[in-house]
């Protein structure tokens, strides 16, 4: 089958899209990645076909609804002829690249939604996503969740209205039929039970791809290795790197700083920094200090490595709390030298965190195959 995969430009979304394209190609299918140019060369070097999109012009929008729907509707019209040029049987649209689903509808094509993280749809059985709260227990707990859901209902209604207006503006029906299937690219250990799990949603395990496969070499020595990974997200905690390095000083550890940005001068002799593949590092690591973005969090847990989570905004707070409740993470917020140091010491000292991370890794055997899901959608559409 020929598949068009549409993804936004952020690393946390385009990397899983590249990984999915590589899965399709390995299965004998022909994928095409539609995204902006930031990661195009790396994706092409990995063997992914990435059509050029000269019409693509993403604008910053302070209004999230305007960005998700209004701008997406404009992009969807431009995407239609680009899709027609590759003649796909199916469109896979990233959960934030809503233009992909709209363009598929305009083109009469079946489409699937890709969530490169847990399912973040609202649920009648959960507190609002992003609160970081566990589902309430008992009458008081359920009442708390109901009140919190009520507090977010207005924003959700506003988003629905913006989506409807955007759809109608490009000639689509006001009612959004939604995707034929949802691919939830996370570990089952990071999901939470809900009474209204969508029947078309499939947990497929994390989709991981590294644009720089050559690994960073840690400093020599036998001390425990701590990976420090400042967030790539705009809402990540500020000064995580400097604070963590100060926290690790004289702790008797090695540090490998994994970053796309040059860390500057003055690294201590027990630390190395640079860009490069993280897989080899994780096989040697005892703990990861990170912002709890889904990509590295999932990588760490898959490797059985516990996490000191220093979450910023967005979904990092939600993910950090899920990992902490599962037992594989300690949360530090706001970041301080003393608190990060204490959290790293705790994780190194208490083997229960590593055991919980290993348990989380085992849940990857419970996932569905995204290729099978997508081929089923095409078969049902014919």
C-alpha cells in the first residue's frame, strides 16, 4: 500500500512519523512523509521519501484552536494536490497536524490518526488531561474529577466550534467523522484505564527514531552513568542542564549530556556532551534526568532505566505523574540543585525504581501492530 504520513515540525511529532514510515517500508509498503524542511535531510538519509512542499508556511498562532483548525484548514486545501501526486491508499495524520485528516477527507481517502504519546482525548472517567492527577476514587474523588472536567468544558466547546467553522470553510461537513483508527504510540504502562476507550484506538508501542545514530561516548570510569537530556519542547523546564550538572557535582557519577544544542564551555571532567544516538547510552545508564517528554521517557523505560523527571509545561507534567505512579520516576518541580541531587541519589540507592522501569518495558509485548491496523482500514474502505 502507498501511505502518506503527515506530521508537524516538532521533534516529538516528526520523529515518530519517520519511525512509522520506516516500519511501513520494512513491511513492503511505500510511505511518503509530509512535513516541513527542518528534518527533511535526515529523514531522506534514513531512506524515507519526503516530497518538497513549497507552499508550506507555518505561522505562530497564540490561539491554539486557530492553529489546530483554522490554519490547518488552509493547509489542507494546499495539501490535496500534493497527496494526489503520490496517489496514497491511506493518510496517517499526526494528532497535531490536523490538516492531514482534513485533506484526506477532501480527497476521499481513508485516514488514521497518529498520537505519538498516550491518548489525550477527554474522558468521562478521568480528570482533565494535563492535570497530572490520578483518577479520583470514591464519591469525593469522582466529584473532584467532575468539577475539573466542568472547568475545562468551555474551552473544549470553543475548540469544537472552531473546528466546525474551519471544516465548513473548506467545504467539509460540519460534523467531523474522525479517523478510521487511532494509533496510540506509547507503552501500555503509560496509559490509564478509562471507561470510554475508543473502539478504534490501538496502543502500538513507542515509535522511536534517532536522526543522529552515532552515539555519544560517556567519560571513562566505572561510576554510575547519568544521562541528562534537556527538553526539546518549547515548554520545557528552564536551566535544566546547568541545574542538573550542579546537582551531580561530587556525587560520584559520570554524566552524558544528550542535546542538539551546544552546551557551551566549562563542562566538568566527569561529563561529556553532544548530539548523537541515545540507545548505547541507555544500555549503560543508571538514571535519566529529563523533562519527561514522551520520546525520551519512553526510550528510558523501554531500556529499563528509571527517570528523574523535571517537567515543564504541555503534557510533560501529565507524563511525569503517570511514570511516578507506575513507580519508575521521581518528580522534581520546580528544579533546584538540592532536589535534583536528592532525587538522583534516591533512584541510585533504591532498586525499586529500576525494577518498575523494567516492568514498564515488559508491557511492550501487549501492543498492536500499526501496519496490520492500517491495512485493515484500507481493506474496510474498499
